[in-house]
C-alpha cells in the first residue's frame, strides 16, 4: 500500500518486484526515488519478496526500512546492507509529516503488526493477515477515515478447495486469516461510523471471489444504514487512488 502527503511518501510492505512497484508508482505519477520509507508488517514472502531490491532505492539513495526488532532477523537480507529502523511492536514514530502507530496482530509470523498512518487530520489504517479481530485492534481502528481490512477467504471455498488440510487449518486458525464472514461481522458490529471508505483486500485467488466479499460486506453496511463507501481490492489489480 502506498500512502503519500505533499511532503512524505511511504510504502507498506514490499511483496511485489522492484520493476512492478516502479510501474505501479509511475501509473499514478509517482517515482520510486521519492519514497521516504518502507514499512513492513511481517516477514512472510508475499510481503517482503521485493524488499531488498526496493530498499536500495535509486541514485545511491537507500530507502529506510521500518521493521520490528523481532521481525528483522527473519528477513533474508542477502548481501545487502539496508538502512534498517528497528522498533518495538506497539511503538509509534514519525516519518516526515506522517505519524505512524504500530499494533500487534494475531498471525503466524515472528512479530506481525498493523499500522495506522495519520497526517493533517486524516487517519489511514492497515489491518491484514490476522486470524481474528482483537479488542486492541478495535481500539486502534477507531476514528479512521480509510480502512484497509482483510477479507481473505470464503469458508466453504476454503474447505473444498485445493489446499492441503494442514494449510486449511492454518488459514482458519486464530493466527491465520480473516474470512469474509468475520470481516463482515466487524463491519456489522464494530466499524466506526466515521470511516468514509473501507477497502477489503488480501483476497485469496483460490478460496474466494470478489462478489462474495462485496455481497457480505454490503449486507453488513446496509444493516447499519451506513454510508461508508465499500471498495473490494481485486487480487493482482492496482486499485484507484483515494484522496483526502
């Protein structure tokens, strides 16, 4: 996820190749050379596979990588000597004019975190790769303007899908991923009324379908008569730009 103000540009996670990130940034008029930092949520491959090449930056200007102290040793840095800003999960810090808050999430990684990013009165929250919605997560997601929330799988599609049973158990566990039903339940019961846009993402290509995600989430929003805009982030497709 790319977040920017007039002064600061941040990338959250780096699961795409350097080439693909440059292509997607160029599509919205941005440049890799202008990135101020990369924030990492956890060490799984789909979140860090492009990290080392990206962290080299451009024009001999490396990009600082913000990662928790316990996650950093689990990343394969290879021969690289990146600029690493290690922090303790739960801590907050400021990059440029963006205030960053980290919070622990339940996932089967070394020290996984989500983030809220706040600047000029606008708050963006990122909560993906979590097995369930914790009480502390509900607190961190309050007063959010834009929320990126996981809606990873449809339970029935997962049960009958191609994954080995051990992987299915992992995904469904309390350290796995949020199902459509759980994500919709959060919208129904806990979504702050001030959220103007909720983006449902991290959707499984094998165990989910965007229309299943959309239908359950819209039912939850309509049940509360909320006017929150719903966006479903299709796998592999660059989303629109959200402006505040």
